[in-house]
C-alpha cells in the first residue's frame, strides 16, 4: 500500500511542473456548478470544497475523458472502456482492452456516484478520486502513457491551452489540473433517479408484487454486503469464485500484502446492475442469473472466503435461493436502473 501511494506521489511530483500559458488571458467567467447531494444519499467522501466543479472545469474534464491523447497510441480514451449507455462500463470487453490490443485482467467498473466512494479499483489501489486515473493512464495494458508526454501533447493544442486557462486560476497545463478536471467531470456523475430511489424518497413510485418480494429477499440475503443507498458497504470480500489459474488475480492482497486479503475484491455497487454486465472482477459471469447461480450453488471454499457464506461448522452454504426467488430478486435489481443517468447529455461524448 505504501509503495503504491509513493509511486503515485512520485508521478505527480515529476510532472506537475507542466506548462504555464501566461500569454492567454481568459475573458469569460467560469460559473460554479451546483453539486447536489440527493436527499437519500450519504455525505460525499470527496471534499468538493477543495476542487469545486465549474462549467469550464467540467467541460475540460469531459473533453479529456473522451480524448485518446491520454494514451500512447492516441486511440484509447477513458470513454473507450466506460461507455455511457452501459452506465460507463463496456459490454463487449470482458476485461479492459488497452493500446495495440493489449488485454488487462479485470473488468471495467461502472462510473457513477464516485464522490461517495472511499477507495477505487477492484483492489482499492487508489485512495482518492483525483489519483485513480493515474493507474489506467500509466498501465502498460491500458493507456500506457506518461503524464509528461500527455502534457506535451496538450500544450500543442490551442483548444486545450484555452480550456485550462479558463478552468483554473493558474492557467497551467499540468498533471494536477488535468486530474482535477477529470474529477470535476466524474463527481457530477450522480445516479439517483431509479425507481428504487423514487420509492425510497416517497416520490409516488411503488414496487410491483415481484419487485416487492425481490426487495424483501434481497434485504435478507444480500444487503449485508450490498448495503445502504449506495448498494455497497465498500468492503473487500472473497465471494467464493474459483481462482482463474491463468491470471491468479490475488485481489486486495496486491495492495496490502496481507494474507488475509488474498482473493478479496471490492464489493461493487449494484446500481444500474442490469446494464453493467458482464459481472465479477474478471467479467466471467454473463448474466444476473449466472451471478445468483454462483451464490446459490457455485462457490468454492478457500482460507479467505467470507464467513457470511459458511455454516457454524465451516461448511459452505452460499446463499440458498429457489428459482422463483432468483427471478424475484432480479426483478428488484432492475429497479436500480437509472435511465435518466444513462441518457444524460451532460456526460455524453457527442
């Protein structure tokens, strides 16, 4: 963990000098954007006062998010693996696809409600949203680029010279401002208008009979991990997936070095889960039925499997469910889909 943080800090210190375009004087004001916390949401973990979103900062972050210049081949952008129609995941890619067809080992996670998350990536390697993009940008199997190279490319683009000058008081094109702009774009990605939300806020929606039954089953069988309005307790757990011998992804252990964290991965949010297939850290499960089948009958024992899936005598029980109960749970899970979010033009590339 210390090594990872040190690596990130070194990257930032090494490229933060950047470019100071003092010859450009912005003539337009940069109004603040309203960051609104939904009434059924917790307080954000991201300190918005340290990087308050503005119109120009958001515009810059959005342009960077969809720009292939952030990768070494000029093609792979953040938006390449995070597509809005799928709640900013990628259906056709089980694992991330990087420059020159390189393959990662993990499935792209959805991007929404990030301002309320404590840590990022499947193993929690990023402890702050401003630092998270460093990992995919510098990873050889993803964007495979350095910040010094990115800064040089952006300095050559008059539009970026203008946007950075308008978005930040120091007018600098540097890594700090680049990462802050991306965060300004991402913290505005709040998904809070699903049917579930409207029911939780007493806004007139009601569950169907199957959805109501599914909600009760979910509350008793799943909510110990997928808890609260965010539908995740943000912990790291081993959920009994068989270890893929080709990759042997060690999960959270890669960050902490603790044997107790072997093969543990972050409990994902279930918001928009209908749209974010394939599932699990490596995208091995194609459908929600496959996921529930795993929990009812597919778990494999190991030293770090979560105790919630075991009997008192240590035998695996998983989550017992009938086929009817699975169908009802899926009916409830579909109420977590936020059509307003996936169709919000503020976040679209074009």
